[in-house]
């Protein structure tokens, strides 16, 4: 059997939540977040695993977000090979607004990138 490896240079820990409406300056009550692994190569490895195959996801991981990302992939039986990163793995936030049906996607910059 052919071994498959994917390389993800910018992995992410994606979180998603739902709020009834959005408006400035007030507290917005949201559902508990749902966390998922993110990044191109990671998504390919996950898809292969969901189809019954196996692919090793190679990516840099750092800090608590990197540990959470590795844990989520273990839960999905996706093998990983990580390279220790100096900074925490980046995190993204997706917010779905029930009233309008809109989705807001907040992508935090990695350190050193403007």
C-alpha cells in the first residue's frame, strides 16, 4: 500500500459558534464553541481518514493550541508528525449569526506577520 503524507505549513485550530444576533459594544451570548483541525494538508488527511484510508499529516505545532490540534486529530485517527513551533498554532473563529444567516470568519495573524 502506498503511504500518503500531507504537509501543512499554516495549520490552525478552528472554532465555531452561533449567536442570535450581532451588534456593537454589547455582550453577545454564543453557543459553546466547536473545535476542528484546520489547514489544507490537514483537511486532506482528515478526508482520506474519513474515506477509510490513512494519511500522515505533517505540520508545525506549538503551545496549547498546537496540543489541542494534535488531540483532535488523534480523536479522528489521523496519524501526525509534528515539528515543534516556537509560537502557538494559530486559531480562527467562525461566528454564525442566526438572525441574518451571515457568517463572520475571524483569522488571527501569526506572530511576526502583519
